[in-house]
C-alpha cells in the first residue's frame, strides 16, 4: 500500500483489494486525525463488484432485470481508530 499526503490531514491511499480471491488496484482518500492518544482515519472506497466475479442481477451481464437490477458499484465506509502508546 502507498500513502501520500495530499493536504493538511488529507491522504490518498493506493493498494490492492482482494474479494473472493480476485485482486484489483483500489484507491481512496481519507482524513487522518491525531488527538495525542488516538489516531482516527475515515474515508470511503467505491468498489465495482463485477470486477470480483459478483454478477448477480448486474445490468452489465443480464438484460430486462427491471426493478430487480442491483447496482454494480457499492461503497465501503472506512473507519479506523488506533490508540497510541507513549
């Protein structure tokens, strides 16, 4: 994983995401805050499920799904909290 400071407490994370044994490059922006004893990271990653073989009710692979269509992209909210030691 690569991490790059973009501005202030904003960072850009690049790495690989593996789902069902299939890996693809993934990237997201996050806010990192340090209050002295605790470090928090919050961000959002948008994933195209079809890249990982998850095609159930995908409009890319099945036609005429109407109201049963499921969007290919989904969002992962990332929240990490770490307690810092002296």
